[in-house]
């Protein structure tokens, strides 16, 4: 469990609206807001590099300082640029260590499933799971042991076990987490229908006389008749 918090340096933001946000981004600063129910929303700005380091720190709760007051926050929403996937805005929500919060944490599979040893293919449907706990109890990850998962079998959220009684799973228990199925069967080659059709047409052509051939036969008959009459 997280016993300490990643310290994130933020600043009060005076530049607002679209022009102000663009000016901040040009200086490698991400605009954002900090809010808490019942309190006034605060406009903030965070250094781009510092934010990326915090996001990849493995922590979910961050320690900040506002007007000399230490507070704890979590990322509520990140907005990304549609082309380059850069973060362009962040929403931070203040949390109190004495109040439980709802948060999504990574769901990690451990062990080698029995079904994989049999040649099966693993499919993971969930990579995060929603929980409720105190900020001091937020785990970095939640693990699910799949060692005994067999071929044509699956684990759902109901199979995820957490030892800490202070942590409650909120995700629906019937949601599929991971499954193992046989590899897709190779398709048998299909007979080339076009080749068969072409062959049939050729046979048909051999048994049918062309107009030129019919005309030649008639002329031959006429000549034969004339010769008979003359005799």
C-alpha cells in the first residue's frame, strides 16, 4: 500500500480561456483545474515534464501545496491532443485522507495459466479495476493469479481477491477479466470455382457448331444434291 505520496509542484494559473491555455502549452506548461465538492474551483498550471513523471511514477495520489497549505489530490481526467496524444489539460480532485475515495487501479495478471501450456490463447478484457478505499490504502496494483486457469475457462471480477479489508471492489462482479480459448483453426483452401466454370464453358464450346461451320455443312449438302441430279 502507498505509505507516501508523490509530490507534484503546481502553480496558480492566471492565464485562462483558449488563448491563455495555448500560451501556456507553448511554454511546456499544462493548464488544469483543481476542485473539491463545496469549494471554489482553482485554475492551476503544471510543468509538462513534471506531470509526465508523476503520471508514470506508479502513484495515484499526489501531494501538492496551495498557498502554503499541503493538500492531496488525484487525477480525475486527462485530455489529450487528437493528433500527437500530448496531454493538453488536467482535472485534479482534492481528496481527504479521512474520507474514502473511488479510484481505478491497474489489474495485473500473475502466473502462467494451465490453458496456455496446453496451447491456448489468453485474452485479457480488463486492465483496470475500480475500488473504494482511503487515500492511504490505495494499492499501486491489484493482482490476479491465473495459474489454474484452464482452456475454455475464464475469470471474472468475482475471482479477484484483496486481502486488505479496507479496500472494496466496485466493478461489477460478473465482468469478464481474462479468458483462454483454443487457437483459431486454419481454414481449408477452397476449390477455385472460376476455374471450374471456365472448364465447363470450354467443354460446351467443343460440342457446339459455330455459324461458319453450319453454313459450310449446308453448302456441302447442296453440292451433293446437285451432283446427284446431274447423274
